[in-house]
C-alpha cells in the first residue's frame, strides 16, 4: 500500500530525514518509535502533505501512485489520514460543521451523495459514544479549549468517521490516562482490516500493549536504525533508546 | 507560497454589481454653490424650513475642511467637479405607482437581488430603493400603514409629515457635526424615513437599498428612524455601485431616535465598489451614523458588514442618554487590495446604569489597511455604566495591516470599562489541518474567516446573514449541521 524509498527531507536547509525505506502492506499495523526530535512527526506530516517540508531525494508511492505529487486534500480524499500530535484550534467553527464539511468533501470526491444534517448527526453520535466523547464537544469550536485528552479523542473520532485506508497516528497516546488510552486503542483496533494500513508513531511502548503491531521500526536521527516484530518494542522498553544507539555505534566501529 | 495564492484567489473574486444602467437622467449643472442647493430644494418642492436648514448647513460647511485625523490616505476631492443631483428621467414629482417605473430600473434591482414588483417582493422585508438621488420605490407601504408605521422616501416625509421631520431632523446629527455631515445636510436629495408609533412591534424587516448609478455623482442620502415609546424595528441597509475608474463620493447621514423602552436594530451590508486591484476607482464612503437612546431603557444596536468602498470612514455611535439604556456595535470590516477602512464606534454614557457592548472583527488582505477606532466616554452622571469592548483582527497575507485605537474617557468612578484585543493570522498550520481532512483550501479559508466573524453574523437578520457570508467569499456548503 505504502512504499517509501530512500527518502530525504529538509526543513530550512536542515536535513531531518536521511534515507528512509519503509514498506507497509494493506492489513498491517506498523509502529514507528524513537527518541524526541528523531523525525517521527516530520515523516508523518510529510506523508500527509505538509508543504513546509522539502523532499530532496527518494520517492513515496501509495497504492502504486506517486504520493508526493498529490495535494494534501487530494491525499485525504484518496484515504490518507493523519491524527495530529498537536491538533489545531479553529475559533468560531463548530466541530460538527468541520467534520461534516470534511466527510462530505471526501464523499463528493468519490461521487457519493453528501450526508444531510440528520444522517450525519446519527452517525457522529454513535461514533462519539464509542470513543467516549461528550456530545457537547460537537457544538464547541474545533479543539478550542479542549483538554489534551479531548483533542486526542477528537482525532480518533475523525479517524472513525472518515474511514481512511492509510491512517497515521502521531503520538495519539501521549498525555492520556490509562482509561483514555484503552478507548483510543479500541478506536484504532476497530479500524484494523484487510484493506487498511495503520502507522502508529509513538514514543512509549505502552500503547503497543493494547494494539499489537505487525512490525516495529526505530527511528533515530532521521534513519530507521532497527526493524523487528512486536517484541522489539519490549526490548526498547527494557533497555531504552540508548541501547540501540550505542549498539549501532559499536557495529559501526567494529 | 501557495497558501498566499489560495488566499488571494479567494478574496480577489470580481465585483459582481459593477454594471451600469443606461437611463435618461435629470441632472443639475456641475458644481456646488447656493443656487445648487436652491435648485435641489425646488426640485423636491420643499417647504421653507427645509431650504433654510440646508442653506445654514451650507454656510457652515464653507467654514470647515476635510477631517484628516483618520488612518486613511485619499487624494483631494474636488467638490466643484461633481454633480449633486441626478434622478432617472421617468421619475416625476410626487409618489406614483410601480407600473410607472422604468422597466430598466426594475430590472436593475432584480439583477441586484432586490425585486420590487409586488408578486416577487422579498417576503417579510419592506424595501425602499434609492437610485442615485431619489427613492424610486417603496414596497409593503400599505401593509405597514395599517399599523401606523410610516416608511417612505425622505422627500415624501417632508411633504406629508413636516412636523415629525422638523422635530427630529438634525436632532442627533446636527448640520454642524462634521464636514461630511454638513455637506450632506446642505445637498442631501433623498433617503428613507421611518416612524414606529408607541407600542408597535414592526412585523417585518425594513430595508433601504442604495444604488449609485450616474457618473461623477455624489450620493448624499439621509435616513431618519424614530421608534416611539416601547416600539421595535429592525432595519437593514444595502448598497452597491457600478465599477468606474474615478472615485465617487458617498456621504450619508443616519439618525436613530429611540424613546422610552424602544428598540432599534440597524444593520448595514455595505458593498460599494471597492476599486480595482491597483487601487484605481472605488467609492469614498464618509458616513455619519448616530443613535440617540433618548428614553429610559431604550436600546439601539448597530451591526455592520463592510466589504466594499475604497475608503471607509464610519463610526456608528450611540448616545446613552436614558437611564438603563443599552448600546451595541457589531462590526465586520474587510479590506483587500488597496482598500482602507477606518471604522469603529463611539459609546457616550450619560444616563445611570447604561450598558454598551462593542465587538469588532477586522479582516485585512492584500495591501488592505484596517483600523478600529473606538471611543468609550462615561460622563460624571453615568453612575454604574458598563462597557465591554472586544476587538479582533485577522490578517491574510504579508502586506496588509491591522490597527487598533481605543480611546477611553471615564468621569465616573463607578464605571466598569473592559477592553480586549487580539490579532491573528490565518496560519499555514490551520489550513493544513483542514486540507488534511479533505477540505479544499478555498473552503478552508472561507470556513476559518466565517468562524472568525460568527459572533457578528449572528446579529444580522437571518436572510442577510447568508448574504453577508457569501459577500466575504464564504461558501458554507450545508452549514446547517
Ligand atoms: N517547522 C520546523 N522548523 C525547523 N525545524 C523543525 C521543524 N519541525 C521539526 N523540526 C526539527 O526537526 C527535527 C525532528 O522533529 P520531529 O519530526 O518533530 O521529531 P519527533 O516527532 O521525532 O519528536 C527536530 O530537530 C526539530 O527541531
Ligand atoms: Mg513528534
């Protein structure tokens, strides 16, 4: 579904990603872990189409097509979804209007009839219950005055309503208490399916207790320094990221 | 950067009301002197008191010069190189039937979305259509008169209700008030007059629609609205003009009077031609609007959506004379390309327990300059006065500017005056959040801008709230959800 080859990415002339290779197949869940500032969000946002990042080398193909040539809204309509690490506030725009506009834009792209207010509300109410979100948040402005946890749940709600094919979650687990974490994990597990892929960006392996990944990759200083199965996350938890970096260093010196 | 391009496309939509209607016009000679004024007054067949008032205003105007304190820059206006009266030829003296109106004129208004023919009239909205210097039609007049409501062209009010006109004309904005108000008093040709008798709740929106058509013609209209004891009226004013390379002057005066317990809601959707992208042409809009809460517990609110004009100089104000009276000002002002807007309000607290609220939303794009200027004045007798002012600016792009000048004068220690201000820019981050959800950049900007203006749009009558959003280039597809 997603194929990243030798991807190099810069911002303000500074190279952040330095030759990423990654293949994600339909039906798989991949976790990307790594210390702060290793480039996890850069990768996530680049895939979603953020224009401030410049690709200097490499390619990204999504469902066989050149992803980098598509505008952000086109990618979204084609099924790429990013749950933001820091969701943005939009004053005066109700959460309901925002979600409905997004859903109908995507439906229109696929030549599906737009949902009217009634059908939309029925759908959204049911999904809100599933992610444990207060209905009052529908009428509030997008993310405005939301608590950290409410913002994250709001991202999961959008994920569940927009039903993308490739979902990228950027640290959706951070700042959540254990109950909220379980709800978010349920929300993500709900989405697992044969024709959908999920990339979980996370700093801790905690989330992976509830969402068992098919593969784990460790990102450090813009490179994937190690890939493995679900167990890799457990090793990291035990030894910390330094274990990997020194291991890497030893390999290079040896 | 692409964000900027997208913003530009959105706000650079062509002006849609820029057409000109070919009509035979009755125009008086170029220039301004005492005989111009006598001629206008004679054309209107005015009683002596009106002519006297005009001449006094003219004499006073000669002693004044243009106010230049605003954060505006305009080239000098040649007051002798303008026509002060232009009326469609078919327009004869005295009121007439709609069937006598030039069909070309009816088509003009239809094109503007203001049908005047009985079978097509906007439901629930009575319209007075002012074309250049004269009122050409007033709808629903009969229905209103059964309630004792007077809604007619100013020139007709002068003939039929001279006592009311004499009593209230200039009582809120005297002819000495300022340069443009003096000029207006001297040469104004028409406008709307409205009187709501005691205890009457006006059942429909009253609306005046102003259209400048003729070339080189100033438009000077005057609106006078009186809500008697416990009366209620909601009023809307709309305006457009053809596209022309030279600037045209619009200097209007609006006076509102609310007696005891009365309430007046006055809304404006101003869409005069703003000039082209280089700043050529466009209307100079110098307007004096003031409301007088004369009676106890009276209530006046101004709501304005200002999207047009090359220059906007406008400060709708409320004099809170009656004890317990309330004044409100809600404003959205957009300046794009080379438009300049210096607008705001004055709230003058005179009575006890008076309250005022000011909510101003300024949007600047292109090379537009947007200034909020507000005065909150609490006189010594205004025990317990309250004011809350909120002033937000939104910047779209790199070359525009937003400025805020709040003036506060408090002479009574029991007063509470609060002021909050903010400036923000539509961020790349906000746009990306929307586009990442599949929303096009144009719709994303529309949504963000209309979210920014929401609190003001809510104050507009339903029918016009939609129009105002469209005006801002806001296409809120299926916003009902
Ligand atoms: N907008 C930006 N401008 C400049 N540097 C940035 C920007 N965004 C990220 N970076 C830098 O890129 C590096 C990787 O950041 P990020 O991808 O956010 O890491 P992570 O998500 O793994 O913590 C950091 O050194 C960060 O400072
Ligand atoms: Mg990050």
